[in-house]
């Protein structure tokens, strides 16, 4: 199933007046593609993701999921914060999608244990979220998203709150998980290296109101590992993206300083 975004705008009314977050976004994400969205702070990246997830309504424009729905849910979302339920164990946090669909409780444990095995956290099934590291919490959040059996996984800077070393490991872990069944993924990130490491194509957004400046194709062979970052094409791709971003990042910074 592919995602088609057409003419998407979003305007907020604040105490200071009207704020136009998205200025007319047109985008097509292919079936089973790992797609990135990158842009300066405040350009509407998260707003775009929330509208695709149907957590917010657009002011104008449409989001369509085109093609046969082969799975139980159109979308699942992984947030910056793992958003786990602190009173539940890891095992109890994973099968929320099945609960919301009122599936038989007998399947919860089977679903949970399967996907905890996928993210290599089965040994922590009985732990509470406060007993886990930041990286482990995000792995549980990814397991929960996978367990919902979505067509599309939306990821809003899922590794932003992790330390640098854990973030590198989590990139490789996410690629390993994605290679398993190649769900369509839309990843929002501020990190250029992360986008190039993970994605097939990357939409570069302008400063607010956000528009798509260009969609950059990442011509680096898969499977990718840390060694892929030493590929000359990796450097070329990051340089191209930074060239597209630099003016808008500076403009957004100056606007926030005024």
C-alpha cells in the first residue's frame, strides 16, 4: 500500500494569530519503501506525520492509502518518547493493537512474545518500563507498532532522546527488523546521517510553512551497516541534503532568535 499526499496544508490559530505550518505538501511514498522526511525545526514534519496518522485533520488537502490493505491496520506510530504504559509489563505493552480490535485475549501473549523475539527483548518480557534503558524502551515501542500489523509505520524521531552510541546501534537494529518483512516506513528525523543510513528516498522540506523542496534518492546498496557510512556515495548524499537544507535551517534559526 502506498501513501499519496496531495495539496496538504495546516493552519493553527494561536494567541499571536494564525500560523501556517504546512504550505501545500505533495508527496508519494511507494509500497514497502523506507521513506525519510527531513527539514529545519518548525517546518511541519511532525504535523505532516500526525495528519498521515489521522491524529490531526488538515486545513486543506488529502492523504490517501492506495492499494489493497493486506494487514489488520493502515498505520502504527512510534513517537520520540516510547509512550509505554508504566503500570504494565513489557509483555503487556506490546499487544495494544489486538486489544483495541477486541481480539481474543488468548492471542495477546503469543503476539507479544513473537514480536519481543523479533526485537531481541524476550528476556525482558516481565520488566516494567522504568527498568529499561532508553534504547530498550524504543525497541518495545517498535515491537508494539509491528504487533499492530500495520501497512505503514510512522516514526517521529524515534531515536532523538538516545545517546549517540545507542542511536547508532538502534539504526542497525531498525534496519535488521525492516529487512524482515519490509513494511512501508515514513521516518521523520533531523539527523542527515540517520536519514541516509536508513532510507530509500528522503523528502527535504523548506522552513515554515513547510513545502517539499526535493526528494533525494539514496543510491547506497542494501543491506546497510555502519560500514556503509564510509561509502563515497554516502558522503555525496549527505552533502546534497545539507546543501538543500542549509539556507532554510539558517532562516529558521534567525526567526527563532528574533
